[in-house]
């Protein structure tokens, strides 16, 4: 019967979480598509970034030297750690060292612009080569009231807050969706922004799109913090009282 009381208590706790507390992007939406204008700024390569480069041509023996992952599977199916460790690292001067070609300046370029620069450099050595360049050092950290906190690698230079939370398994029922902290490293130091996931304005926020090394921290709901993560005593006694009553009736 004590077990029954605990089950009733758990049900009561879950029932205290309302739909408004767990719903994202709340608002009055119709069946018609809603357009939100929020064009993210293209990411510019900086020192210590790690790039994945794959060169393809009709002469694979000439492109082998450029492909540091020759024994790996195609991009997107390889181990993220291997891609990171064996990638092209942007040095402090903004260059990557490409075999045969030498140093290629990529600092301050977008991913697409860097791909064009590398392709032109390799074209001097391999005719009709196709170059694929991706950023593999795009990592974000998600902590707090999420199901699987940790550090995640994202193969998308336009990753969003919701995408990162999805990788972490979504928020737990005790996660405060109205107060998610975004910690971002800038040249002037760390910045902390508060995001409200329940507001549709999130989609047009300049912080909706993430940058490499961003961190998200999901705080617990205020009531849980005030109780010091302890169970509400009123609910506890109510559950135990119900269990005692049922025990008296059915023993």
C-alpha cells in the first residue's frame, strides 16, 4: 500500500505541470503557414576551427593525398571524433596546410567561400576536381534539465537552439522553458542571454541560431528550486493518507 501511495504521489506531481509550462512557441496560429523572417549571419572561419575536406576526381590516385579520411565512410556517416581529430586545423594565422598545395588562407571566409578557395588551389594540381568542405568543430554544450545533457557535434553551420535541445533529448518536465540561458564566447568575454522557449518571438531572435562553442543551460522550474529539489510535503502526506485509507478498506 505504501507503494500505491508513492504511485499516487508521482501522478500528483506530474499533474501539477500544465500545458502552458511545457509547450513551445505558444501563440494564436491558424492553419495557414506562418512566415518568420530571420536570416542567420553566415559563420566566418576563425583560428582553431577544424575543417573536413574531401577531394574527388576521375583520378583517385591524385586526390588520395588530400583526403585525410580515405579509410572513413562518407561524410555524415563517419565517427564525429575521428573527423575532428583528423581534420584540417586552422592555425593562428588563419591558414590550413593542404598537402602538395601548402598553406591556404581561410580565416574570415564563409564555409562556401573557403570551399571555393581550396578548390581553386587544388585545381592547379588535379584537373576537374570537386571539393567538399565542412566545419566539423561546431560543438555545443547542453546542460541542466534535459534528458541527456552533454557536448554535441553539429554538422550544420546554421544550427538552432531547438535543434540542440532536440539532440539532448528535449527538456524534462521540470525544465523551465521560460528561462533558458545561452552562454556565448566572444572576443570581449562571455555573454549570457535569457531565452523564452514559449514565446514565438524566439524564431526571430538573433540568438535563435547557435555558434560554435555555445552552451545552453536549462534551469529547473522556480517552485522546484525553492523547495530545494524536495517533494512537496503536502502532496506527500496526501499520498500517504490515501494509501492508509485504502489499506484500511481492503485489508
